[in-house]
């Protein structure tokens, strides 16, 4: 017998003993108290059973768990294979290429120093930058790419009226300028090109020295996908 049930029986015995010396109204009131306690105990037991059932369901074996794990593992393997293919493709396209000055090959595409394309605080391509992009463009054929503009943390000063939103706007307009040039002048497919401006928020070096700030001022041409049956450079 549980402690709570024993307590109820003791209470009843006490009530019986006291029945001879208490009024009928007092007895009825005490009996109502006992009944209310029974209801509270019953509710608590039901609540405890519900919690136990929820716990059991939560920790029980999911019949689809193993299937989901297998599917996710397969997706991960496919992602790794695609990523490795893309890396190998970038190596085959650019490692042997004579890239323009200020451009370096990366596993994901090409990185261009900001000074190789633009004057300080400007988004108009320099003549040398245009020539460099024309040289690079054939190697970008058959790729889906994203052009990303980046800056250092120095605020825009001399051209603040032209770029009221600061580095974020400047980086975005530089990325757009490169993307637009590749489409209009180099005849790359516009459906395969996107752009973004990251401003100062994705640095590759601390902005603590002039040399490090120069590293952060860059345009990344990131290969997202090798298109099927794409022409090779």
C-alpha cells in the first residue's frame, strides 16, 4: 500500500473515531476534504502517467531513424564528391593558367586584389582591370559563379556622398561592376552569374596593418557549380 493510500485510511479512521464527538456538518465537511484529496492524488497520478508516456515516446527507438541516417550519410558523400570534383576542376582550369597580376587561384575559384581592378574608394573598373578580366573570362566558361566584393574596415571618406551606405555599398557595386563586365563585355551567360557585397564583414586577415587591410580589399570569383556539358577553356 502506498504512503498516500495509507494516509487516506488513517484519515478515515480518525474521522470514524471523531464521528462520535463531532457534529454531522463537521463530519460532512471533513469527508469533502478527504474526497478532494483523493481527486488531487488521482489527478497527480494521471499527470505522472502522461509524463512517463511522453518520456517513453521521446527516448524510444524511431523506426525511421536508421533510414534517415543512411539518407543523410549518402547526401554527405554526394556533397563531398561534388566538392572534390569542383576543386579538381578549379585546379585544372587555373593552376596551369598564366593568371593576370594580382589574381591568385583558390580551390573554389579566383581571388583578385582590389587594387588590380579598382582605384581606392571607386567602383569603376580600371583599364588594366578590364584587360585582366578579358584574359580570365575564357576559364570561367561553363561555370556557375558568384562575384563577391570585400573591403577593409576603413570607412569611405573621399567618396562618401557617392556611397552613403559605406563599405557595404562600395563592395556590392564593385561586385556588380565585375559581374556586369563579364556578362556584357566577355559574353558570359548572365544566367550563371550572381554577385554580392560583403563589405568589411568577411575578412581573411585582421584589419590591424596596411598589408592585412590590402588582403581584405578583394573581389572573389567563386565557382558554385560546373555545368553539365560545359565547354572547357
